[in-house]
């Protein structure tokens, strides 16, 4: 059995959280979801802490895949 290094595990977790967020956004009617509800669902599904999920959400947000509005508790699709 090959042991994964920490960077590979982190990359996979970021990709998993990103896929979950994109799937939720695509399923929503108005192109936005509640941040707190998404984080709770991700915590349940992955077993990660809230802080770690928020950290992992910062990467795709910085890449422009979606916008996080912390004040209004929303994740929104990026408008081009």
C-alpha cells in the first residue's frame, strides 16, 4: 500500500469540497446556497471540521469558481 503525502491528501480534499459546492450550486434554482448549511452538510459527509472546510473553500473562491458572501451566509455562482 502506497502512503499519500500531506499535499496530495489536501489537494484531494479541496477537490472534493469544490465538487460538492459546484453540485449544490448547479442544483439550486437561483444560483446560490446557504454557506452554513453547505458547511454542515460537508462536515457530515467528510468528517472535516468547519474551520478546515472554510479553508478549503477559499481556494476555489480565489480561482473564481464561486463567490462566498460571509456577511449574508451565501455561496453564489460567479457571474461572467
